[in-house]
C-alpha cells in the first residue's frame, strides 16, 4: 500500500490525523481538511474519492508501518521478553514522533464509522493480537513468563496497558514522556508476568 501512496496523499492523511486528534470524527470533513491543507475541496478529490478513503488509507499506512517494524522484531533472535520490550519501545517511539496516528488506536467512534474503516482497524488489531500471542508463547517456552495465565489474557493486559498509556499521553496533551512512562509500564507488566 505504501508504494502506491503519493507524497501528497501522505500529507493529506497526516493532516486528517491532526484534524481527528483535534476535532474527532465529526470534525474531519473535506471542507475542514482542505482548509487544513490550504487548498480547495476539489483538489482533495484528485487524490481521494471521499473521507472514508482518506481514513482507510491513514489506517492502512499505519498498518503497513506496524507490520514492517514489529515484524522485524518478531523475526529477530531476541528472547521472548526482549521481543516484547522491543515491540513496545518501537511503538512508543513511533507514536511520539507521529501522534496524528493515535486516532487509529483510541477513537472508538472511528470503528463504527463504516464497514470499510472497521475492517481496516480490525486488520491492525488482529495482527497485533497474533504477533503478541506468538511472542508470549515463545517467552513461556523459554520459561520467562508464567504459564499459569492464558496467553490471550496476557495479551489483553499488555494491549490494555498500552492503550491506557496512549490515552493518558493524549489527555496530557502529549506532555507525558511517552517513551519513559510507556516503557516503564511494559517493564512492570513483564515483572508481573515472570515465572
């Protein structure tokens, strides 16, 4: 998907992300987006058919990025717990540099906007669930993580901690040191998970 995305489309989805952060899904209109970009609404339609396509590309761009970054970590020779640390470290670093993508993680209303958007969000969630479950299984096999708690429960705890940290960061108007605080929370989870 990223190979076919033009530089202008990337600029548009980043502006859309900023609008979503600032005004929510209701504030993301083609009129507001064109104003944010500094050109006419008709210019937007040269790059996208509608608002839905903009949001789907934003989510798809994030998905491609996540798959590249986190897939690389999961294929590395690190231990299971080292992979978990590296994955969340990568996520916190990425979002601290690209806060406009936080909307794909936190916006409940976005999930229900259209079936196409819902499907795009679910692809990211499914990928992350499978990736984390596989790494937790590896850590269990390496006797780094307790096998007394089901893997899916541990995945939910990690993802819940991640989402809450991202929400705290957003509510602080991005004043919390996401890298420091986020990685500390993951370390705490891993201590609790220890065998």
